[in-house]
C-alpha cells in the first residue's frame, strides 16, 4: 500500500484520504451492526420459558441498555461478545446501547451514518445525550442532527444536539438540573508517565471561587521563593497545599501581615468589607492558632508500593504505586520525604497460602491480588482491590476437607468483578488456574483465552481443553 501511495500526486492523495475516512466509517458501522445483530439473537426473555424461574434466580434477565423504545438484551450474552471483540464489558455494553438508540430512536441520523457520510463517534455522543428522553420526544433531536451531521464539524453538531435535547422536554431538563446537584464530586485521572495527575472537581460555584482565591493567595506567598516558575505551575504547586492542611495553615499564619496583591498598603481595609478567613486570619485567632500543634492535621493514607529488590541496591528501577501508577524512585522519595512512615513487611509471593474453608482469608486475598493485579476476566480493566475472590475450579462443598489438597488457596483463587463472577458461575464459562497468576478461559461458544502477567491472548481451543482437563496439580504450557 505504501508503494502505491508513493505513486500518487497531490490530487490522488486527497482522493485516497477521503476514501480512507469513508472506509473507516463503514468499518465502524459494520462493527456496530454486528453488535446489534448479536442483541437480536439474544432478545428473547429467558425468564418466560420452562426454565424461566431458574434464569431469573441466576440473573439472566433482559436488560434495557438503550433508551425508551429499544429492545432488551439478555444479560448473560454481553460477556462473550465483549471478549470476542477484545474489549472490556463496559466498552462493549456502551457501544451496544448506542447502536440500539441509533437504530430505534434516531433512525434518520443512523441512515446518514450508515452511508459513511458522518463520524460514528459523533452519532454515538448524540445517542448518549438524548438517551433520557421519552421515545415520543427524541425525534426532535433526530431530525435536527440528521440535517447537519454530514455538513458541520462535530463540535457544532453536539452544540445543536444539546440545545434540541433541552427543547424536546424543558420540564425534564429542569428536573435533571436539580438532580445534578446531588452528583457533585471530586475525582482524579490516571497518573501519566511523568507522575502527574489531573484533579477534577464539580462543586458549588461559590466554593469554586474560594478555592481559586486560596490557591491564588498561596501562589502569591510562594512566588518570591520560586523564581523562574510560571504562573500556572506556581498555582499547581499552591493547589497541592490544599492536601496538606497543617502546612497550609502554617503558611497562611506566617504571612497574615503580607499585603495582598492589588491593594495599597497605606490604605486599611474597608470597614464593611472584612477579609475572609479563607485568605487571611483576623487578629482574634492568631495567638491561639500560632500556639497549636498542627501535626494531627496531617492526612493519613496507606500506600502500596511495588519495587524490584534491585532498586534497593542502587539499580535503575521504576516503582508502581497503587492508585498512582508507575513513578521513578526519585519521585517516590520526594513523595514520601515529608511524611511519617510506617513500613509494612514485604510479602513473599513465592510462598503458598491455603485454607480448608470455602472463604478466602485476608492473607490469601492479599497474595492473590499482588500476583494478578486485579480482575482475571479476559480483557478486564479493573485493578481494584475491592473484588470478589473466586475459585477458578469450582469449590465442591460436598467433598470432605483434605488438608493435604485444599480447594482454597493461591493455587485456585482469582479476583473477579461481581458481574464477571456471576457470569462465570452461571453463564456457561469454564476456567482453571494453570500456574501462578495464570488462568485459562473457555466461553460458551468455544472462545479460548489465557490471562496472565502478559495480559489476555487467544489460544487454540484444543489447547484450552487440554489445560482444563489436565490432572490436578499439572499445569500445561504450549509453545
């Protein structure tokens, strides 16, 4: 293909660019149509047949992924199509919800997208924006978007869609505005390769003003000692003080007499404009605050650090901090340098932890988590510690307990998200632990995977069956 492109002139390359975009769009449409057909095949209610009571008890019920007017989909079918696509269940479920909305609620927009004339991701965004609307109201959005999605930039299309969503049901919009107040939050993104994270807050507008004022006040205090640091970086440093209230309080107390930027030191504050305690401290508090022991204000946290033993001998290494991600050893030292540390013993993952009971003791959970790093479902994304701990080879509660060959232990344990755990137990999947942190999976329709420290990869069906059926204690590895 590269050789063929090298022979094209400018006009030919422009035509190739247009063709490539159209082919990509049509491929994305085909992906969504495959998902939609999978939903059609699994659209009957499993609770209405002769085994309906059992299906409902096990959780295989119709779930409505899209908005009002879209068909339901059997819950148990979602896991297998996700691993066939090589994606997480959430990503596949979201894509399926979007295509059902486009087909059943936004048909005019879907027709433009199916022709390869518009970006699929913009249409999917419109589907999500309008999902809460009733089926008899969403047509307002569909008609408006279908007229422009092939002719306007994505940002303009979404702006029109947002306006039409409000226009379609103003009363509902007002209710959602009020409900959104209960969804205020503070969160942070993933740690990047430089050890930095983005903090996101959705708070009252008034609180945001005072956060800004406090950050700016701290930045003004720090400026003389941070020559050459830009304004944005200085404010980021100042923002970090909000996480350390003892240091923040001490810093503000030490600079209560500083002149605030933009004020004349010769002019006293206006009597009817008292200074806020967020940016300065009145005299009646200064003596008491200055005499306080601020140590108890320091935050407490448990930090799980994974570091190769070679780093202790001075070798170059990267530490992995749970919740923060990879970081250099020097950055880790800077992070921990001003804290009071309590170090927990290092766990030897080569040892085996076993139990004759069904329940997983905490020591076993810790070891299994440190070995797997999170959910062992194929292509799972969760690295949380708050997961179910499953027996890959199902626990037989009718067999007598055997201390020499217990069923619960680091040889037969893996963390699973609750939904994945339910599917594994009731939806026809087979799994087995076949080595430390190594698991084989076989789906109901014969998709076979190995999940280990290298991730998820597809394997031959016959190899999977041989691993599953090997004698206890025998772990097979195929080259």
